[in-house]
C-alpha cells in the first residue's frame, strides 16, 4: 500500500479543519468516502467538499473494501462503538479525542486493539506538533531550574443550547472537550497526575467551568482550568514556574494560531515563535506513516486509557459522574 483511502463516519463540523484541509497537504492520503446518520446531509457534504463516494450508513462504509482507514469525528459517546466496529471490519482508525467517553470504555477498546494488527490513533493533534517537543527541551535544559508549578487553561465560549457539548447523553461537558488539552499537556510534560481537589460549575451534570489541582512526580503542582461558558470567555495558555525562572506559552494547543514561547530567567527574557504548520497536518502525516509501517503511534491506546482515567478522576473529585456510565 502506498496511499491510504480514508472514509469518514459523520459529517461533523471539525471534519474540514481536522482532515479535509490537511489531506490536501499530506501525500499518500485520500478522503474517499463519507457516511452520516442523515444520508442527505452526507450527500450534501460530499458534493460541497468533493468527496467521491457517499454511503447510506456507517455499516455500509465499513463494508467498503476500497476503504483502508476511517476517521471518527462523532460525539465522544459513540467513539468506542464505532472504533470497535471499524476494527471488526479490518480498518485502521483515527478517532477524535477524547478516545472514549470514560476509562472503562477506553480499556475495552484497548483490549480489542491488542488483538488486532490495525493502527488505532487517538486524534490528539497537539501532541504531534513540534511545539510539545520544544517545551520538553526547554524544561530539560534547566533554564528555569527545577519545576515547581504549572498552570494550563483553555477557555472557549460555547453558548448553552443544542451544541453536543451540552448534551450529557453524547458525552458532553467542558472537561472532555477543551479541558482534555490542558490535562493532556501537563501529563505529557510532567508524567502521571494525582488529583488533589477539583470543583466545577455545572448544570444537568454538564461542567461549564472546571478547575482541578494536580500533583506530578517530583512534587510538581499543577492546575488545569477549562470552560465552555464563564465570565472569562476565552483563554489559552501555559505557565510553568521553576526555581530560577518562568516559561509561558500562548496558544499551546493550537500553535498554528501564533504560539509565542517566552522564557524569563536570570533577569533576561527570551522569546520565540512556534511553527505555524497546523497541528492537524502533523497528525495526518503521523497517521499515514503509522499505517504504512514507517512511524510510531504517538497517541496510542495506552496513552488514551491513562488520559481517560485522569479525566474520570477529575470528574469524581468534582462530585460528578464520569461521562456515559451505565
């Protein structure tokens, strides 16, 4: 195989930026088919974006022998079901974050992956961008000294309404959506997290604002803040305090928006800009390489299970149930 034929399960809003646009910049990848719960919507979407084939159901797309891999941009509550179905159909899978709606589902999917020769990658696009490696490099250099504390926030205004983020049955809530990013970034930088305390503003079990205090190996204290709707409508930043200086990053999850890294230490400040190549381009290249056997799976099932356990623990600390439990 030299080119991957990808089918899409769902005509979601994220599809254009997360897959269609990157596919125009990544060799060896073709978005070849789409299916949606509403076949008419799938046909309209395919015509608009020049997707060659439309299937009337997810099952029909999975049965298409010309499709090598599927991208799953559906709500979190459906991720486990359709990842398992895709594996049963012999397809490689790129499934949107969060991997599943809760840790128990993630463990079941991981068990299925362990018995398969197919590639399954969680679409945590930020982790594939060079910015994350650059942050590790700065921290490892000792420029800011021993890390003592870190604070990561992601606040995005999503007005209450019909948006899936406000639907508990679909795995809604700020933590699984925008909150996923700061939790994952701190865990990628500092290791496994222990949840010390957390609180949330919520209605009908959906967290619109959440703040959690975490500890990491080396006695690093971390704070994550996520919001779908609060008086602080928007924010996206990382701050890491060491005993000799401070590292700050704007737009740490979407460096294509113009991330700036600032290191202050020893009375001096050093600034640099991150690569503005979209995170989704790096992600699609990584998925292609993994499927073709030329690259590692950076956002694999083990990492996804660990992340879902951390998110479940934060919900429990808030007095909320993890999403979509029976």
